[in-house]
C-alpha cells in the first residue's frame, strides 16, 4: 500500500483523481491532499472520509509520499514535481510542463507502456485530446501512419469549473467571464493561446505529443481544436493515411479487440460515439469509420472520451499503477 498525494486536489481534475483512485482500486494506504494556501484547511472527500487540504510547500519532501499526482498547473509542477521525484516519489504530472522533455516519458498505458523504465520517477500525462486520439489510433499502428489530421470538439470541462460556469452563464443570458466570446449557442475555434504561425498551443500539443507517443518525430500531423457547448467529454474527428492498404472491416476488427477501446459503429441503427455516453467512463469510443473518398489508404474515424477521466485523472492513475507494477519503487 502506498502513501498517495493529489496536488491540486480542489480542481476538477484533482477531485476526479480522488474519485478514480478509489474506483480503480489503487493501493492507497494513506491519502494526502494539497492545494494552494487559499484552499488550506478546506476538506475534500476520499473513499467516504474527509481529508483536510494541506498548503503546498517544499516541506512536502519530508511527508513520506510514495506517489504524487499533480493537477495544479504548469508553474506548480515546475516548482515541485522534479523536487519530489529527486527525493524518491513517483510523480505523474498532468500539466504540459514536462511533456516534450526528451528524458521524460509521455505515457498512455494502452499505447506506449514501454516508454516507462525503472529509472523514471517523473512521468508526464498527455493532453486530454491527445490521449483519446492515440488510444483510437494505436491499434492501427501496424498499418504504418503516413499522415494524421485531427479536428476536435472539446467540452467546456476541459477549461475546469470556470468553463462549465461560462456555459451556464450563457444559458442564463449573461456575458462570459472565462472565454473571450459566449460559449452558449456558439463554438470557439480557439483553445489555449495563439502561436506565431496561427496554430493554437492546444493544436501544437496534439501534434507534438502524437509524434512523441508514437515515436515518429517527423510524422505529418495537423490539428484544429474547437471548444463546443458540451459540458463534458471531448470528441475528435481523425483523418489518417496509412502506408499499407486496409479495409474498413479490418480497421473495425483491430479496434474491437483493442484495450481501452469500445467500437460503436452501426449507422444502420444510428449507433456512433457521443459525449453523453462516454461521460463517467474510462474507455475511448470509436465509430463512423469510413474510407476517405479523396485520398488512397485514408480513413475517417470519430472518437469520444471523458476528458476529465481518461483524458486526465484515470490516465494518470493508470500510469502510476503501470510504473509501480513495472519496477519503479518508492
Ligand atoms: C482543454 N486540453 O480541453 C485542455 C484541458 N487539458 O482545454
């Protein structure tokens, strides 16, 4: 049994980590919850018990923590995650701070479990929209990826509680506070900041992280990331070109047998993945599989997953379990 800490325990992802640690039967002997000074003394719930929030400080290295799950944003991760890892804690970080550092594994256990070695104490959790996309694509890797394009339809919960509140505000006819435009009755082709070339940082994350996870640094990948007025669960339209010939049926068969994937693809019965069905689960749902009419060896896939669970909290817990089972000892 392990002493597990959740850093950022009052946020949407931190709260979900507490829930998922219990639901996935993670071997928690002791649970500690950390957040900013502002939240110190507040109470969160773990396995039906109240846990009082401790203000995060460098003192944490003396608290005997075996496993730390970080969900407190990049600046906090940069300050505390390497420090804890150096002092023997296994750290899984949900921020983007370390994802592209060469020596730090970026892991989705169903996709690249081999990226974790027994010397890694700091492991990065990928971006939510990347996680579900690579889970959907991994069973097709043997076909050879030539090119991938993503178009995302991302729920407001990806922005945390403030995104959910903006959607509710809009439905009451009030102005947005978090987003630059109303999200109610609207869509925003804008997630995270704009970069010099016109892509957003969210789009660049999907591009870079896909290349790193599949270990194909030069793979042509492109993305358009869009915020939609859905409370929870992201959807991604994937267009993928393979080097080898295949068929829709062969793709369906590969996905039907794949870990973490549920195939929902029977349009004769209007069966396809939808956010309402994915929310509250840890699977990635894939459907609408069809051949692209315009390009050889190219297919469309539609995938949906709970962005707070598989896209963040559940993947982090699964990564921690995988690392512990594979020789990382605290
Ligand atoms: C979003 N990718 O949906 C973010 C959350 N990590 O905005």
